C-alpha cells in the first residue's frame, strides 16, 4: 500500500467530501451503505476522518466510495 503524505490526504479528503455532498448524501447514509457492502461496521466517524485527511482509506474502501458516489477512484485521487 502506498502511504499518502498529509497534504495529499487532505486533498483526497476534500474530493471525498465534495463527491458525497454533490450526491446529497450524509456521512451516516454512506457509512450504512459501506457497512452493508463489507459486512462489518463502518462508522460515520471513520468517513469523517477520511474527509478531514486524518486517515486514508484502503483501496477497497476507496473503490466502494467511488461506486457509491458514481465516480472513479482516479477522480477521487486527483489523477
């Protein structure tokens, strides 16, 4: 796994938040959808940490978020 530096994590976080708000979804709605997909608890707090750049999502979570937001992982990563 490639680790993102703090600045890049923040940029990815901004893109994640924008993608979510563009779809008019709450963090709770997204976390519920992710939880269903992975079969485990995924809290709104975790999503908040991604959006604030405090943590970075795994590739599998990033793929799920891209699917939920109807976008690509490349767009979320700023490529």
